[in-house]
């Protein structure tokens, strides 16, 4: 007899061992060899799925197709997967490859979905479940900047410092701005907050429209958001034309 043993297979395909057993009958000193019987022991390889590259995207972008592959060279390998964060727009469970889809994120922080894919190798009517692989899809929110209060300045006064803020709660948000009016001392463009400054005197009312654009950075991916606009108005000094003096008789 053949005692139970643990089978091994270090290849990427099924190994088939053909065992031939020959019976021998012995009685009264006479030995008779009978016809052999054959049978097989088939050892399937471990089910396997190749590692999958993680993706980082901005909300509203489309993922790359995710096609699962294996190093196994025979049999049939199928794949099932789970997703721990359906809020990105991907179902919680599925089978087979994951076609490209538009990612979602209704929050103020990055959403990370961990997808676990499990391979199953089937050969000769027998299935073997392999070790899972995990990868992630990260969906960044767009950059966001809070509305800024417009200012109106009298001659000689200083502006309030303009500090840009965001509702996003993670990542890094930076701000770039442009101004359509440099007549009173504000630059045409800049990055970050705008410090308080004293506008130069003007002879007519000057209005600068400032457009600030937020950019959110997380996991090496930049996501530009919708701009906000506000104005700084600088008024000229109050002025009255000279008046002629008068001399009269009583």
C-alpha cells in the first residue's frame, strides 16, 4: 500500500503521475504475476494571481481597466474580488476583471478602497483556491477654497490680510491667484495668502478682481478645484474744487 503523503508541485501547471501496480499471487510455492492496473495522481499548482498596480485618481476621473493575470499555464483560473469602500463607485463584490469606471468621492478627504482578489484554479474537475492579492484605489477630492470677502479701501488704509482656507480635511491644499488690476500695488499673480498692504494713492476708483484656484495634493496626485473670485476696491481721496472768496458791501 501507499501511505498518505503530502503532494508537492513547484511548477505553474498540473503534474500527473501515473502509477502502475502489479499484483503477485503466491500459493504452495508457486508465484503468479497478474496483469497490472494503472491510476493517476494529479497535483494542481497553487492558484495564483499576479500583483495589481494601485491607482490614485481625482474624483470624476476614469480608472484604468484592471485585468487579472496568472503565471499558471494550464487549467482555468477565475477571480473573485471584494471592495471595502463602495463609496468610490465600485461594487462591494464581483467576479472577473474590473472594467474602467468613473470614480466618486462626496467627502472632504481622500477615499481609499482596498480590493482583495482571490484566484481559483480549476483542472480536471478539481478546484484549488489560492492566496489573495490586495491593491488600492484612492480617490482624491478636488481642491477647494472657501469664499473670500471682498474689500473696499479708503486712501491710506491697509487691506485686511487674506488667508485662504479649505473644507478639505487631509492632503495638502495650495492656492494660486491672479489679479486683473495692478494700478494700486497688487501683483498680477501670486501663490498662497495675500499679506496686508497699503494701496498706493489713486485718482479714480480702482477695482481688482482676484481669482484664486485651489489645488489638492495627496499620494503624489494633484487635483485642481474650482476657482473663487473676490474684489479689492481702492477709492481715491475725497476732493473738492477750490472756491472763489467773496467780498461784499453791507
